[in-house]
C-alpha cells in the first residue's frame, strides 16, 4: 500500500489526511511544490523549500519545514520508487479557522506524497488561452491550492488538440503555460517573460537561466507579446520535473527542437544528476 508523510508521521496514501474544515480543501488556502525524484533522492530540495517559504510569507505564514531530503528518501523507498524518476508533491494547508483570517489552524497539514515519474514527451503542441492571467492578483507568482483555473485552461487546450496552453496577462503580454514556464530562442538568445508578467518563479526556470549564463548563452527576462511566439526560432516550456520540452507547434505554426533547446536539455539533465550526488 502506498504511503504519505504527514505532520511528522506515516499514513496510508488513500483519502484526504485532514479535516473537512481545512480551508486548504474547500477554500484553496494552501501552497504546494511539485518536485523531481531521481533514483531515490529529491532534486533541488533547497530551492523548492526556499520558494515555499517565500510563498508562505505572502500569507503571513512562517513555515518550519523538516529536512525534506531525508523524508523524501524514506518516502520513495516505502513506495518502491527508488529507480529512475518520480514526482513528489509537498502540500501545506491552512487548516481550520475563520474564513476572513489567514492564520493557520492547529490542524494544518504539511504532507509529502510520491508518484511514478511518467514519460516526458519529446515535444508538445501549444495554443493561446482564451482567458488572461491576472498579474496584479495577490496570488500572482504563487503555487497555490487554487489551481482549477489552470486545469480548466488545460482541458480547453486538449479539447482543441493541443497539449498545453499559454496565458497572456491582462496587459496582453506572455506570462506562462498552465503547468510550466515559457522560453523562446531568438537569434541565439534565450528569452522568457519577466517576473512582473505574473508568472511563477519556476525552479526549472531558475536553473535553466543559470545554465544558459554559464554556457555563454545570452538571457533576457523581459516583456514579450504573442507576436514573439511567431518570430521565435525555437520555443520550449520547462518545469522542474520535466526540464525543457520543445514546442513542435504553436497555434498554426510548426516548429522543430532547435540547437539551444537540445543543448539546454542535456545541460539540465546534468544539473539534476549533479544535485543528486551532493
């Protein structure tokens, strides 16, 4: 039977481990991180913990988190996920409390679960979302339990024959996709929407920008419009669990995985392996 780690102990994975009054469950007042496991080890643990703590500060939460590397290793072992890739999800909820108060309840949850990694596609097809991302939202840039907007947009894209959808923000500029950050390559330079677009400060995004810089690839976090997707030489998306994934089609435009996307994919895999060995 699969297990999860929750509030310091081990529980069966079936069912919701918290109270029906948990505001994370029915108000979406919670945060989460989706992380990569490789050969029984958690990848980029410190980066994920740092982002989660910063996100918690937006809610006024001071998150006292345990040693995730040690817990993740035990979790992967218990769930027989010690070979190859796995996905881990760390969730923090508010627990019970008043609806107009963000203070965590005594029954708040901090839990970690693990799943098989699944296959990463070589490429995906991308369309524009008909709904904007609000870059002025108090939740902009946070990975919260209020995730239905992303799922609705992703489902809409898949009904149209695409695997992913890209959000514009309220200013009409590129933001991010439903489940990943967005990158463009133009004249050899790596471009990505700036943080003020409302995008999530992705861990994969952070690592890829560092890798590009160390490999002599010019990077630019800036305001980008939908027209840039038609002018880009390469387009790819990235998340911490997948790394770079080439976009083979944007709306009615066909593309191929170019040299920068391929090189960054190799370098990202090397960075993942290096982090595991530390």
